C-alpha cells in the first residue's frame, strides 16, 4: 500500500472519530444548554408571577379594600393578578403558559386539568417536594414545565376560602357558593405551573449544531486536502524522484542526474547523502577501471 | 311698620353675613364648575375655598366637591346635586356639635368622625358619629349604604319631625319603600353599585392637611327666585326668607316673587306694607 493511502486512511480515521466525538459532545452540550435556557426562562416567569402576587397582596389589595365593600374586585386576588399579567404576555408569546392550577378553585379557569392534578397530588403527598420539573408534548410542540406548590400559609386565604358564610358576600355573588371553599391551613391546594416551549431553543440548538458540524467538516476537508498536497509535494514527489534516480544509478546509469537539491530538510539531507554516495561510487568505478 | 323699618330689618338680617362667618371647613378638591351660595350671592367655588355656616354648594352634572371639616369629618358630592351647611350657631346648637347638612338631592359620601354629622334629606334624617356612608337622595327616594361604622336613620313625619330612629349597621343598604318605611338588605344591591359614582368606591382622600391659603372667591351672580324657591319652601323657609330678603331690591326677583307672595309673609309685609297698616276703626252706628 502506498504511503499516501496509509496516510490518508489514518487521517480519515482520525477525522471521522474526531467528527463523531465532537458531534456527540457538542450535541449533548447544546441540548443541555437549550434545556437550561428554557428552565431559566421558566424560573424567571415563576419569579415574575411571585413578584406580581406579592405586589398585589401588599400594594394593590389595600387600595381596593373600600371597593371590596361594594363589589368583589378580582384584581385584588394575587392569583388573578399573576394570571392576568401572563395573559398579557401571552398576546405576544402564546406558547408561554402560567397557571395557578387548583383542585378546588373559586374561579373555574384555575381548575387543574388531568396532568396538572397529578402534579398537585405529588406536592400533596410529599410535603418536602418544593419544585417539579418535567417535559410534556403540547399541540405546539414539546414544552418544559416548572411547578411549585400553592400552600395555604396565611389566614387571609381562609377569609375567602374557608366557608361560604365567612367569605365576602360580594365574592360569593360573583363566583357562587359551589366551589373554592373548604380550604384548610397548611393544605396544598394547587400548584403554580409555568410551561415554556422548548421548540425554539431546541431548534436554535439544532441550527447551532449543524453550523458547528458543517464548519468542522469544512475544516477537516481543508486540512485533508492541504496535508495531501503537502505530503505529495514535500515528500512523495521528491522521494519518488530519488527512488527513480537511485534505480537508474543501480542499473549503471551514472549520468542519471544530480540527487542534490537546495532543500535543507530531511529529504534534502538524504538527497545530499545519496549524491555523495553516487560521487563515491563514480570515483570507485573510475579507480577500478584504471 | 314703615317701608324704611322693613329695609332696616333686611340690613340687620344681613349683618352676621357681612361681619364674616367663621370657617367651618375647606373645599379641598373641586372639579367641574361648582358654585357656593353665600348670603344671596353665588361664588365660583375654587380649590381650598373656605366653607362657612349657611353655605349652599351647588354641583353640576360633571362636578365634584370634597369638603373637609374639623376633626376629620369629610363629605364629597359628585354629580348634579346641592348641599346646605346648616348654620349651627344660628339654631342655638353647640358649635362643636355634629355637622348638619341638608341634601335635597344628589350623591353624597360622608366620612363621619366625632362629633359626626346629621344629614337632612327630603324624607329622612341620617346621623352618624363614626362611619362612612354613601347617600343617594332623589326627591323622597333615598338610598343609604353604610360602608363602615354605623348610622341612625329616621323617617321624617308629616309634621316635619324625625320619627323613631333605626340603626343601620356596617355593610347594610337602606332604601325607601313607602312613606316612613325603609327596606334594609345586608349588602349593596347590584343596581346601587352600578349607579354609584365611580370615585365613591374609593376612600375619601384627606387633603386638608396641606393647608393651602384661602383663595378670594369670585362672585358669579345673585341667587334667582327659581334657585331660591326650593329652599324657601323647605323646612328652614323662614330663615331663607330672611336671608334672601335682600334680593327683593331686584325688580326681576320681585316680579318672580309677586305671584307667590302669599307664601312669604315677611316679604309680603315688606313689599306691601299697606296691607298690614292698622285698619281704621269702623264708624260706630248711631254715634252721632
């Protein structure tokens, strides 16, 4: 097998192996980064929801206390405020979802769906679980969800949700007396669930991966071509010439030409040595003739 | 009584007003073009104008006035309506006693602090010492919502006196059912909430602490007979006859009064003293 074939075979093996390893590692890293990005978005949304709830409780509700004596103002409810805020967000980003999924809500729009009920029940069964992260398929693609429990920690919650009699009459007028009552202190009544689409970050990761792999392939190809060119011009062609001249000299053609080249690299040194060897051989032959 | 004596009486009746009544409150928030009737002259009501005993506030359709009084008592009138700050001293009442207002009609929100207030309506009288109330008076129809605290509600009897009072508690809505009777429900009905002025759903602001200097009021004409007539025909008619007597110098006012002069005995006496001259003794028959 020719040297160039051996060389190319090894080079190709290294390139393929490097390509596969780099592809695997970068794919995993990009996917992890995409998921982490989605998770960070989800956490940010959750924090924004909590901030909205807190703002409503501490600043908005006190301003509406008087109005609550006349009619129930849902804007005074932290869950309503957080949900409405994300409703505005969804006008531009419809795939982002925030829900205060509740098993027994006053407002029917907060009622937990099947999979949300499962999440809430996990929180209800294991009081130490404070966060759940998962993925699920949605009509618009895969989505990551982040959930945290909603627990009755304040008596203020029970002012509206303990019994119908204790609840503000204006609230009962609005939501009726069938739902949203019977909550107990420290009970997990629902979960805040943020759902963030993974499609876009994943697609971005795939694009980045493809770009990276294509760039890597181009670089490998350029290196491959360049190395082959260099190998041919700097090694193979010169060695072939030396071999041809040595072959001529060995057959007695002492006028086959000069081995010597101007190059001072290893092949140049070899050429100079072979040139000296040829000179010695010519002189030895002349001495034998005399 | 001669014509001269009558006019001297009119001038004498004006003296307390000319001497300058004491400030009892301040109009700390004024919107629209409300006016205040002081004596027999209308003035444009402007923010931080001082209010005096006997002032009548008139608020237009899009108007709003917040009046704040000593001790934290405040009242707000929104939309078309009028309100009369009864002169307590003139009635011999304790100047430190409850604020007394007459509201023929309109929407009114009151925040009462001790010594509270007494609101006279066409068909009832409402009193409260600690409470926040919303009152809607429309002729004999009355709606009262006790936002906080408590109030006492008494129907006005045909003789003008207040009937037995009823306690209105926090959160209750009272309305007139038929003469002298009220209906109370435990919450504000939707129809009431739907019609209540939007700003009454919020607490009355407290601005008087800013204590801005009193602006000079600009006169906006004299009271006409049409404007005076409801007050002349009210419970304090005699007092208003005395108060508006100065307007009898205006021929237009006199012309408007003349067809109904029989209602106003003191004015009749001024305008037609000849009717009240001592009748000459009838010649005795046979006294030859």
